[in-house]
């Protein structure tokens, strides 16, 4: 996993670069509408990235722990991990590009941003699977 502290400035820069997309807005998993150019949006993207990173790590450790103990990992955790990885791929790609100092186009960045609510919802489901 990539260190969140190392990526914070890059995530903020990536979210800021999306402001070029103008008046575009996204709807969070909780139904809140955020303009892509707003500071609230940048904060939202960072929060979603941080939380999904933490939950993905917890899910991976829970799966590994089950395997170490000689058990098959719960299907719910395996499914949650798969969904989380797929739903958050855009944000993770955005973070990796920024980490590597590579530019991201406005269209590609906006596509990743629009995926943040899907990533947020998948993170919620993965966190719930951990609690079972």
C-alpha cells in the first residue's frame, strides 16, 4: 500500500487539477452534491482515498489471518475485497500517477473523481463485511 501521508499533497493537487473541468459536480454516496472545483470536493476525494486504503488493508489482513489459521477466508470478505479494488481503481490510479509525478488529464481525472462515490459505497460494504 502507498503511504497516505506521502500522497496527500499529490491527491490535493490531482483534485485541484480537476477544477479545470469547470462546473462538473458529483453526488457522494450519502447524496451530497459537490462541485468538482470546490475545496469540499478535494477534501471528499482525499477522505474517500484514505478510508478505502485503510479498509482495503484491514480486509487483506483479515483474509491473510484466516488463511494462516488454516481456514478458508469468508466469502463475504473475498467479495468485498474484489469489489473494493474494482470500485476504487480510478482513485488508486490517480494517486499512483501523482505519486510518480505524472500528469493526469482533466478528462481522466474527472472520470476518477466521478468514481469516488462508487469507491465510497464499496468501502462502506467492505467495512461492514469486516464487522461480521
